[in-house]
C-alpha cells in the first residue's frame, strides 16, 4: 500500500507516561531504561510545545497503580518491579517539565496500553481524531501497545523515535521496526514532526 501523508485529518498528540520519576532522580522506579531514555523524555517537550503552538489537542497519560497493588495483574511476572505506585513522588505526570496546561487532557491508566480500560476512545471520537502522535515511554511496552491498539482502531499512528525511550536500545529499535512494519512512515524524528506541526499552525493562520 502507498505511504500515507505524515498527518492525516485531525491530529492529536498523546504523551505516554512521562512522569516525575524521569526528572526528580532520573530513575524509573522498577523498570530498566535505555541509556538515552531520560534525554528522549526531555526532548519530547519540543513536540508538546509544537502541538500547543499548532493548537492541536494534547492528551497526557499517567500510569498509576493502587497501593494495595490489586491492579498490577501480570505486570510483575516479567522483568519489571513495582513501579508507578500511587502516592510515590515519581508517579505524577511531569506537568511542569512538559508544560501541561489546563486546556490539555489527562487520563490515568492502570495497564500498558492507553486504550485499555480508559476513556481514550470516547475522547478521540469527540475530538474527531484521525492521526495520533506518540511520545513518551516505554517504546517497547506502553508506547508499542498503544500504537498497536490505535492501528487496530484504524487511526494513522506516528511515533517519534528520539522522543520515546525503551527498556534497552535493542528493545527500543525492535519496537520501532515493528511499528514501521504496521504503517509505513510511522516512525518520525522530533525535527521532522515539529516541522510538520509548524505547517499546521501556518495553515490555521
């Protein structure tokens, strides 16, 4: 099938789990990270700024687990330890660092995919979204699973390679490859997507 345009129709930015732990102590509480993880989280701010400038909707997600841990399910069966526990200083969204605004949307999730057990699909329908841009973490977990669910809901999915971070370099790249396999042209760079978003701002003017 032919490569689709980078942005099709109404575009929405989804900020996946960029939480305080990435900025307070540069740890990710129980989850391994690739060497460039924290630099990539900081770089995602450029995409948020470009989305705000272009007046496209921004949805912030926070992974948050109850303190009695009843909602972890099978998440602790693999390589991850206890993470994103409610009430811990690293759990809240990095609102100040990412310039989260009152006009942005906020959704708390209990599992990996931003679609699973959340109001995201209802919100996207209300916004008449067609293209979803993903930044945040982890490339090979929450970002990847959100991408796949969005793909299966027939959205045009875009992931910003240097504004997402994985559990390792190998896992990060493998997931980017898998997402590109599903939608040709899905993997973009921060510079590329910021440039595209700037065209939306010009068109609106």
